């Protein structure tokens, strides 16, 4: 069975809350996760590296306002899971501190 290449297993969880219900999803597999990333890359977002609950993450802003928060779980040097929070109501209640500025 040579030539069979195992696609890395990755899970993306997105929570848009009631305001962005269409953005809420759970996506499995590297190809589907990459497709989701390509779709969101068209939105004018600025990414800021961050610690999210003590782990690697990203805070995305749009026009200076927080758009989403992502936590990234890495296993064996590869991204295994990404959890995105884009619910505007919940984001508004989170106290964010940008280390080293917002650029």
C-alpha cells in the first residue's frame, strides 16, 4: 500500500454566537480547515499574537475593534486544534491586554 499519505488530523471550532450563527462550525481535516482559512483571509483582519488561556493564540482585529480570538493547540509540532470565538457579545465582555502594543 505504498504511496498512501495520511492527511494530518486537525479540528477547527468556531463560535459566532447568535449574532454570527452562520460562522459557527466544527470543521475536520487539514483540507477543510485550509478552505476555511482561505475564506476568512479575504476579510480585512489584522492578526496579533497572543496568549489565550496560557497557550499560543491570535487576536484578530478589524478596523481597530476585536473581531475574534483564537486558541491553538499544537501536538507533536503540528496544529491539532483551533478554537475561534467571534461572538461579538462575548468578546465585548472579555478584558484583553495587548502586550507590546497593538501593531
